């Protein structure tokens, strides 16, 4: 079979760092993919509220992989969740807080709320910028729900801390998630995509995925069509042979291949003809 699901990381992949909103043709492409029977999956470390706002024009065409696979939403409902053992989450939070030389701020993620242990170093501004639901806390014991992810925000960058934390918390899938973030979770994007495919009856070989960082590796490793961004770190570009500067470029080619498979749209119903015209508009407008 052909592609049935397209998964894409957000920050650094679909959305350039520092940008607040998606731009360009991606919404038309997601709608055109949906009309061709292909579902789109934003796959991000962000929470559902932030992702839902970004993809509002096409939310009905999407399934949302949130918190690096810790939470999955479809049709406004949480359909899967992979919480961390409470004791482990609190131990990791304490370690990240105490061993970051006073430079780290901690975010503990619930199903759709970010709980923040801050030092006034910029994390709160970042969380407000991306539109998360949040609550400032003093201690993880204040959190009234399951914890699905524990992250440290390092305002001077992750370079000096990756080797300190990533090997130590390998059991919790610790990974660099961006220039300023290191994440831990019992889930990962690969586990999340596998869950989605199981729920929807999709083979992993029929999945295309885009990513730019180490927290995308678990997803890219299991799908049939992985793409790494041109701006990714050298080891990642060497690992994956298919590179692209923009997911939109690859999606345009994918849609074009579907156009070629439509022999003559007059043979189809009015609905199919309308879908065909939308694909053509997306490709050539």
C-alpha cells in the first residue's frame, strides 16, 4: 500500500525556532492529504492545547501525538496515555533541578497542563509564548494528576548538560529535544506512532515521518519513509539518507504522485473530482 499516515515534528521541522504560527501551504496540504485518505499527525513534545491551536484550521484532519508520545488525542479526546511511575518522575525532577548548577528550570507535564518549577530564567516566558496551559508549583508533590513527561529547560543551551543527564536517565528515554530542552518520558515518539498505527490499523511501512532532533529518532527508526531535516546535527544527517529543507517540499511530491494515479477525474464522483481539484490547486497555485 501507499502512504496512509504522515507524522511530523514541529519545532525545528514544520515550525522554525522562534516562530509562533505555521505559515505557507501546509494547511492546504494537510487538507488535500486527508481528502486522499492520508491522516496527518503533529508529533511534538508540546501539549495538546498548544498543538490544537496551531493546527486549528485542519484539526479534523489530524491525530495529535503530544508530550513526545506520552499523550495522544483524536477528535478532541485523549485516546491513549503513557504515564510515568510517580516516584520515578519526582526523582528525575529532583535530579534535574539539583544537578543543573542553578541554570535549569523544570517542567512536569500532565495530560494537558504543564507544572513549572521556575527560577526566573526564561522558561515561563517560553511556555506562555507557545500557548501551554500551565501552573507554577514549588514541588512535584503538588501535581494532582499523572505525570507523563519531565523536562529541564536550560536557558544557556543543552550542550554542557546533555552528557550529564542523557546517559543517567536512559531508562526514561532521556533525549535532547531542542536547543534548550532535555526531556524524559516512558513513552517516546516511536511508541506513540506505534500506538496510533495499532489503533488505526496502519502498517508502519506505510508511514512517512519528518524530524530534526534526537527525540525524533525513535519515530524515524520505525517508519517506512523517514526524512531528516537539512539543519539537523551531522550524525542524524548521516544516519538517515533522505533529507529535506522543508516537509512541504516532500508532501508536494507525495500529492503529485496521487494526482498521477488518478487516470481521469471525470470517471469519479463529484466528491472525488472536488478532491482532485483541491490537490491540483495545492500543487500548482
